[in-house]
């Protein structure tokens, strides 16, 4: 018996293929996170919207790194699930209980999974999806957990790069201090510092 492929199946396959291509060949973190969340939503049935929030170390808050299906869409309504998951440090479902009705549309639930590196919370993934049984929600959580391995790898690389940059800046600062300390007079120390900074930054004027 020959298998019949419908137009809808072909369209879905083509879309997933394009998403995989964008994911595996992404040249920026923005494209990586956006294609990652798209892949998760295309493989999990009944997802209406999704959001990836990552911690901004400078601000100390969590900001959107990816939004699905439209990155211009306001998904602030997923904030309650994100906050609960980050506070508890574990996966969380909002909307399964009557008390959550004010946060979730009828027939929907919000599922959130925190992201951590070396026991430090660095982000959270939140899905707005059709309500289903507890067993099915657990299956979605497991799917998301398996897929999050890609995120952990990228986030760990980012953290390593950031730490390396901090070490490099610290080393440069120590070198500049050493140059200054080699001179007893203020004017000589200032001239030496300016010359060293000009060399380091390849600057015409300092």
C-alpha cells in the first residue's frame, strides 16, 4: 500500500526543514534562539505561543531572547508562569487549577521550564499550549527538557566568553597600573600611561 502525503504534511515538513536549516547554520545568537523555540513549537502539538527569557547580568532582570510565532508579539501575559518557575527553580504548569484562571485563557495552560548553568538560573522557557492531561503535560516537559540541551551548550559558551573577557580586562588594568608604578613623578607616570593606552587601543590621540 502506498502512503499518501497530503499538501498539509508537505507544508509542515518544508517548514520544519527550513527551521532546522536556520537552526544548524545560525550565525548569531538571536537566530539560534529564535529557530530553537520555533523547532520546539513545531514538534509539540497545540502550542499557541512561546517565549525564551534570558537573564541580563547587567540589569539583573530577564529579557526576551526569542518569541514565537511572531517576535513582535507581546507575551508579557506569560510572566506569571515564568516567575513561578524561576522562583521554584523547577518546571511549572499554570492553569491546571481553578485558582489560576485569572492568568490563563480558557482551555489553555502555561508551561515553564527554568534554564540553569552550574546551579545558577540563567533563563526560562514558557509555552502557552492547549490544556491536556497531566501525563501529556509531563511528556511536553520532558520534550522541552531534552531540547534545552542545545540552549545549555550555547549559554555555557557565552558565559565562558564573558569570563574570558573579564580576565583579559583585568590583566590589561594590571599592566597599566604596573606602567604607572614604574615612575615616581606624576607627570612621568601620566605620560607613560597615555602612551601605553594609545598603543593598546591603536589610538591617534589619548
